């Protein structure tokens, strides 16, 4: 690794094996287990029936001062990677090299003791997160101020609300000075104002040259903080690259995973977003988006309508419409017939990530034949003057100072 | 071994804070607070006196002052040893939350458990000092043995706490085994009596490495005599051996803690 002098974190060929079901928890279970194991004479590295790979051949390296995202669905192995990086667990095989102090903004209040006061817990948790006592003493006031809990600092934390608890935890953790900072979902702590404070703190940590590994389901936050990301799927690295590209791949892959049930009579087969030139997923705010929905019938179906719904990143419905409401007649399909319909939408949307849900619906009987959530995802950019979900295309009509 | 101790030394602030937490939490919301540190050994001393009185009555020999002081001197270290083991054995399981979620040298937990009990022992020790002073036990050059004996007892408690804490993380049975063992240990440890009482069977009792240490305390502090040096050397050897083995084993098992809790 002489060529990468400034690599802070280097991970090579990481494997981690886990076991389903219970481990031996008492001697009674252990003895038959051991005899079975001896009788079978397995070599290491082999998978027993109950074993599975949580991580397989994961390699990546991170440069000093870089913010690096790890993206993936539930159970992809994100948290396992973080646990291996912090040293909580040891990999089955592979190597992790860290240059400097690694610290994690994970489970930031795990070290709290409910019977101790806020003040006592700051010292305790600070030590647990790797700070020296005089380091904590110096930063004590800053920590309390950041948490906004000045009045409650001498109250036992068992009397705190869960929000206060988490805020205090984050405040302590945010004042540890690591070389590598691991962050897992903690930015969803506290109310909106506190969350903003946390994101700002993260940004300043990055600006001060710390290296950050960021794991989150909030892809917009990953996109905001990290230039480069890793896409993890079932414990394997699918892609390492610019965050926008990784997020796009993540969405397109999660769509491919839709298993089409052969028994269903009529199914949605494809949902794509495009413009005049062809398929695309990035659109200008105020521009036009074409949305094509395709479906195929295995048996004869009558009276169908295609419904589309656009939801924002928090799955809040922004808009929906359907062929029927747009004046198309009922769709009747013979066995083997396919239908394709294209909607043209004016994107009066603010910047952000949006998802398309599609449904095949029969109004007469109120039956939903097929539904596909997040069938397509697109990004809207280029409306810096507005915040929120939609743009009402504001114009400053009058501006008087008297 | 060297690496483990180095790591603990690097994390001494954390060791201090965890120990401090154990002490603080132990006496929160308790009316008696630190008084418990004196009361617990006192109960053992009283029990010991009852036993001694029974012995004296049965054998027809009168109860001497040295019997009383000897039980006192042995009861407090024994109380420390028992509670350090009990507390130490559970230390990893009760901190499972930290073991699985945050990385820190886990050796700190059993050590902090022992250290926190040490504070109680210290308080009890001061009280005993006063009692012995009042009883006019007096001083002698043999008191120089005291630090050696106490240190050995503490390290022995650490060794077993380290061993049992790791073991009970994998098998909860260990916790119950230790409980049972500690309940009956008072019968085969010379706390209430002296091993000499058993005549030629005395060595069987002294095989328990705690026994020579307690007897040593009694002979040096109360009787102002030299301790049974060979047996003390045996205890020191066992202590060193157990401590090394425990730390090495702990180090070997530590990577599996988070998955096995």
C-alpha cells in the first residue's frame, strides 16, 4: 500500500459468518453440540447448515478527509461492517487497517446509566467513547450547551424523555475527536432543530479533516454528506463509486428484485421514467417527465385502470392519477395481451428524491389486481429557491420598504 | 498478556470511570449507603463468633480474645473475596449492552467489579483497624506481610472474576455454579476456624489458595508470628498462574463476546 500513503481505512477481503438460531446457552445443549461437531470433523471456513455469510469479500479503502457512504437494504450487512470496523466483532477472515483513532456515533447512549445524573453520565459516556477525563472536563460546557439540557444536567437520566436521552448521547459523542468517525442512523435523533444541529456538526467534522463513514437509510443525507459510496447487497459489494450513481443503482436494483408471481392473472411488468430522448432518472424542476407503465394479462381481464402515485422520500403521497380519471375508457385485456400507457407530467416539484407507485385497479369491484411500490425512482434538481416537496413557482410580485 | 495489561493501562481513565460508576450506582437510593460496607463483614463476624462459641463450648476450652480478633481479621477479606467474585462473574453479562454495542477493552468490566468491592473492603479495613486498636492487639514487624497477603488476595479475586465473567457470558450456568460454590466455600476455607483444627488433614484445606492467605493474615496481625511461608509461596504461585491463565483465556475469547452474549 505504498501508493496510497493517505489511506486512513483499508479493508481487504472481509468475510463474516453468522449462525442462525440460538447458540449454545447452557451446558446441556453444549455437550451434544460438541459431540456432533467432533463426529462430523469439519474444516474451518465451511458453512454449516445453520451458518450464513453476513459479509462476503468486502473490500474498500477510504482516504483521509473523505466522507464515505454505505448504502443497502435491511440485512445487507451495513451494521455488520461497522461492528467489524469498531472491533466489537472480529471478521471470519480478511483484514482491516485503520490509521488512528476510530470512533463511532452508533448507540451513543448505550453507556448511560439511568440512576446517574446527566453530568455523571457525560463523564461516564465520554470515557466509554474514548475520551480522557481532562478532555471531558475541558469540553463539558460545550457538550451541555450542544445538548440544550442545561437545566437538567443534575437530574438522573432515568427521568429524561427518550428524546433528551438521545440528545445527550449524541452531544457527548459529537465531541470526541476521532481520526475516523463511523455514523449509523443517529442523525434521526431528537426534533428537527436538533437534527439540523447534528448535520451541521457532521459537516464541520468533515470540514475539519476527519474521515467519516456514514450509514443511513436516508439517502438524501448520504448524498448530501458523501461524495463516494458503497452499495451493499446481501453482504456483497455491488458498486463503489460516486454517491449519486450508487443511489441510482440501488434503486434500479431494488426494482429488479420484484418477483413476479406466476399465478397472478394480470401483472405490472415495467415502470420507467424518461423524457423525449429516452429513459432517465434525473429531471429539472419545472420540466416534463414521461412515465410509462406496462402490464400483461395471463388470463382475460376487464374494466381495468392504471393508477400511478408519486410519493416523496418519506413515502408521503404527493400526487396520484389514473387512466380512468384522465378520460381513458376501461382497459380490457385478453389472455396474453399487454398494455402500455404513458403519462406526461409537469414536474412542479422541489428538489429531492421521489418514488413512483403503480397499481392495476378495477373500480367496479374495488379490486386491486397488482400493486408495485417504488416501481421507479427519480431525482428532481434545480430549484434552489424553494424548500419543501412541491414548487408553487413563486414570483416576487411586490417588494416595498416603507 | 503484556498487550492486555498495556491496553488496560491506556484505558485507565475508563477503568476509573466504570469503577466509580459501580460504586456510585451501588449506593444510590440506599438509606444506609456506605454503611453497608461495614455491615456485611459484621454479619460474617457475628456468625463466626457464634460458631467459635459453639466450638469452645463443645471442646470445653474458654473463648479467648484472640479468637474474636482472628475471626474479625479474616471475615472482612473473605467478604471482599466473595462479593468481588459474585460481582465480577456477572460483570460482563450485566454490561452486555456495552459489550455488544461499543468497543472497549472488556477486561475492564471484571477489573472494575473487583475494584469497586475494594472500596468497601477499604472502609471495612479502617473499621477493623480501629477495633483491633481498641482490643489492644498491638503492632509488630510481621505486619510487613500484610501488603503481600492482601495484594495476592486481590489479584486472586481478579483472576477468578476474569475467568468466570468470560465463562458466564457463554454459559449462564457458570453464574449458578459460582453462587453455589461461594455459599459453601466458607466451610472449606478457614474463616471461622483455623486449619490447625483439622490436624493432619490441614493441608487439604490449605490447597484452597485463599486459605493460606487468610491464615497468614490472622497469624501476622493477631498472633504477631511469621506466616506459614511455604503455603504463602504456594498461594502466590497459584495466584500468578491463575491470573496469567485467565487473562490469556479472556484475550482469546474476547472476539466472540459480542456474538455470544
